[in-house]
C-alpha cells in the first residue's frame, strides 16, 4: 500500500531512484549464505545474496515444465548450445547446463550487475565450465541501453532512473559463440527487441524458442503479443501456458492465454530430435 501511494505521489524519476536506493540498502543488510537443494535433475549449491534470491531459490525446484518439454521434444540435450537471455542469478542456466552437459554450452546474459556477479559465483561454485556468464542486456541492436538495475531489472522507461548497460543481440552471439539450438528468453517485457535482434539466427537456423511473455508486466510498453507472434516464422509449432504453471496447449487452443503473463514454446518440426 505504501509503495502504491508513493508511486502515485512522486514523480517517476524520484520514485525509481528511491527503489534503487532501497535495493542497495536491502542488499547491504542481507547476510549472504550458501544453500544446497535439488534444482531439476541435480543437486546444486547457490549463493543466496539478497532477499529476492532467498524467496526464489532457497528451496527445491522441480524441473520447469518448459525445460522438460524442450528436452523431450526439442533439441535441448547433450552437446547443445543455449543462449539464456535474462539469466538473473544463473539458477535456470545451471539446470540448462546440466542437460547440455560438459560438451554443450550455455551463454547466460544478465543486465543487472549484482545478479550477473552472483551468477558467476554460482557457476564457479558448482564447477559448471560449460556455462558462460555475460553482463549485458539482450537487445535489438548493438550499443547500449538504459537499464533499471533492480533486483529483477528491466529496460528503463524514459523517465526512470537508470544505468547504461551493453546491448547485445542474439545474432552477435551466434557470430561469436556459434549457432544455438535453443533461445531461452525472459527479459521482463523486452521480448520483442530481443527477437528482432535474433532475426538472422531464427530465420537461418531455426533454434527452438522459450519466451516468457510479460503481458501486463512490461510487454505493452513496446508492442503486443501479435507483434511477437509475427516474429516467429511460419513452420514453428507454438504452444502456450500460464506463467505460474499449468499445461502447454497448442496456440490455436490456448491463444487467449497470451492476454496475460504467459509462457511460450516454439519448436521447429524439421529439426533433428533426441533419439
């Protein structure tokens, strides 16, 4: 209630600076520790360095439905390359890294410096040499973006307090790291820009896609779900599910799910699949 009142009463730049200051104070007061749990198929240790991470990661995680589907029906398997755009503190990247194994690669891209630093530590703590962590923001074009480095940060609106972060496209990553078999995208509303920066990769190599679709939580600042679907080439099998759990449905059946925060998987039918 207090936060809502402050948001209404204060100019947006002042409110956003207060949010950044509150995050900094909260991190300074938090006593970090290491927690060990089952995350998907594997027991991993994670640095719990802030209250958000404590709530999100200090408990067992079943394998997320979308990752299970991508492993069963797609190309997420031993030896695959995955670009994880919006990797937070690397926990999902580590689950993906377990599935691709030491002969594969996960490139984990995270724009909030605190989260990228924790992700680096988590990867090192678990000896997962197949994971590369990069401090950058997924984007439509190379350069820089104005980014609000909250605990779960987002590309800043013009009137928000922000820092400049390197803008990195999927197509750049494909050139420098190699062709991915999977794009895993969770970027707090900036999905359209990341997909536009992946056009060549998607049209030429048809990686499988996972996209968290942030309707009501940021996507509407940049476009619509119709704009997003238009960036997925004809030929992909598209399935959707609610953001907070539930089964994936074919787009023709579950399209209304995209009226709210949702998950989307796109599989390229002609690609080689696991045996």
